[in-house]
């Protein structure tokens, strides 16, 4: 399970983005993105709408249709299930305020109930 070294939340009129820096060892990180494009989503086919999940270096063809299906919070572990991928990340290095900011942003991502958010 990857540990989140730090995260960033960005919300504009055009995009909602949550990015996680995953510690992969030896001082290297990979970025896991949750990204929803608001400004042009209405012209996309129904199955391509919603929050996209993308891990750095993954297949670009799946990125555009790898939509978020479920987020589960279990103490310091966050489970992310998308159409074509699944990730478990450890949030232990994050401050409580950062986690709360991320949860609030997830509510904004899910304004149309396209995915499930669970707290266990």
C-alpha cells in the first residue's frame, strides 16, 4: 500500500482536482489524480462523465474513461475504485485539516452522485 507524502486540492470553475503524491521509495513519488472537468463535461457521452482516476505512467487510452465508482475511508486508509483500476493509499502523513479539505472536495466532485463515498 502506497503512503501519501502530501496532497493538493484545486477547485476552479473549470476543474476539480485532488492530487496525491505517493511515496514509492528512494525519494521518488508518483502522482495519483482525481480530476473532474466541469466546463466541457456536458458534451461528453454519459459514460465518460464524472471524476477520472489516473496514476502517473498509466495507459493514456483508459484515462479518459476510468471514472471513479467508489471511495471508502477506513481509518487512515483510503480505497479508490474506478472502472479500470483500484488503489489503496495510506493517509497517515496528512494532517486532519488536509483530510477534511479533501473530503469536502470529494463532495463537490460528487454533486451528481456519480460515485459512492463510504466511511467505515
